[in-house]
């Protein structure tokens, strides 16, 4: 059972207005392309129900998840919008996926046969999207095998090929090699689309662009874009801001991690707080305890790299190693007391700490930081 820590002063605030704003900002860039809001992995740590409903209010046309269970969860929460599965469901999950009106991804010949059989057994007509592997080499049908898979799908009276899509592997890259490879993926996908059209197969939805593709490649926007990271207010790479700036738009991070100081004690110069006694205090200091640790998604690596938190609109460093449930903060001689507001991610006064900053400290990417926020951190919707 996942337990939300409602009895301790640490929580995540999710801004519905920021998510809705980000939908509108990106739609201003992509024009008539439909907007698919990617809410897999608990909406990148933001809370699936909160983010999905906020995105739909903001103008998203449909949703996407990674696994069948995520789609079923959204249906149980009352979400009625179309939901695309971004991975091929295993055969034993197909009946549940179809019963919950989830749009299947078909990424193999075996998957096509399994989907056709399950759809026929369950009755009705079910929408599917064919995924083509144009270079990611993770999942999807090779261009040379598309005809065989389409034959199976088109032969089924229980399946409707609503979409065909691919996925970029390096659309966020600004190097000449990365841009050339992305354009080669666009070209390869276009060849598949043309070949299908010659067979009379013209799906309503053609999509290739993730956040980076949508912002960085006008020709990749097609009839739909799939927006994950940027839905939550972050750019895959800074250079992608140009497309937004040209439309007078910018993204707003939707998540703020908050806590309150739970204990305060005075430490003398020469003491070594926390596990491992890894850092010597070179001054007497007030040490504030914050009820948030690595079990909540605060990486231990942030200690050695000099990460900070915000208390009363001022930056303070960690006084010792991150523990499972708590942080120790070096507040110097400032008057900090139990109950003071702490911001771990987000804005407080004129200061701001972003997931990009954490990622730089931890040697990772902002996706991992956001997705790593623990299940026991309660998510609260704010506007």
C-alpha cells in the first residue's frame, strides 16, 4: 500500500493553472496539431489524476500512459478522454485494456495478432496506433515489416487503425549529428506514411514529436504532438525555448516541493552533523531539520554537490548527508525556528530552485528528478 505522509509537514503543490498554461503555450507553437498530454509515471511525479484533469481543462485533446494499469487508474478516477498506451500491452492484459477503452499501440506482428484476437473475442471496434521504429531501437515495427502488420490489422473487423507514429531518440540534441539523425527519422517515417497511403491506409492521427520534436522541428508536428516534460513546465534543452519565445510564450514549472522546519538545534564549530560525519562545520551554526529525505525523492548525491534549500526566501546549504526521512540544513546565525516554511523545489520570494538545478547537482536529467518524487509525498492541487 502506498501511504501519503499527511501527518508530517512535507508535501508537493501541483499548479493546475501552470499545467493548463503550458498546454496553451505549446498549442500556440504547434498550431492545429492535436495535443496529447503524456501522464505516464504518475504524470512525471505530479500525480496522474491532478495532471490529467488539469491538462484536459487547459485544452489537451487526449492523454497517453505507458502501461495498462495507468490507464485503468485514470478511468477509475473518472477520466473519459481518449487514452493512448505508449507501449505494446502484453497479451494477458489486452482484455482489460480494451474493456477500459484504452487505445492500443501495436509494435510487432505478434502484437497485431494478439490484439486482433482479443478485440474479436470482446466485441466492438477498438482503435489502435501502429508504432514504427525509425531508429530508437526500443520498440516498434521496422519500416520493412509494416505491410505484414497492417495486413493483420486491416483484416480485423474489430480494429480501427486510428494512428501511426514513431518516437525520436535525440530530438533535444543541438549538434549537427543529432539534428541530422532526427531529420532522418522524420524522413523514414514520411516514407512509411506515403507507402501506407498508396495502399489506401490513411490514419487520422500521424504523430512523431515529443516535447523536443514539437518545439524543435516544425515538420515533425504532423496531426498530433505528444508532450511530456514540457507539460510540467520544463524544456528538454534550453535551445528549445526559441520556438516559444517566437510566440511570446514561456513554460511554468507546475510542481513545488514544500516542507516546514521540524526541529532546530545549535551546533558548535568542529561538529560533523548527520550520517558519516562527512562535513565539518567551520563555524557555530543553527541546524534546521526538514522532514524530507531520499525516500521522498531527495537524492543523496545533492549533498556532496552543494545543493541548497530555501527557508524564509534565502538559500541555505545542507549541513550533512541526506538521510532517508530528513535533511539537516546549515542556517548559520539566522533566526530560523520550528514551523518556518521550506521550499525544496520551486519559488520562494525572489529565489527559485528548479528540477534542472537538482539534475545538474545529481548528474542526471530533470525527468528522473521529477519522476523520483516518492509516493508518500502527498500531492495537493493549487491554482
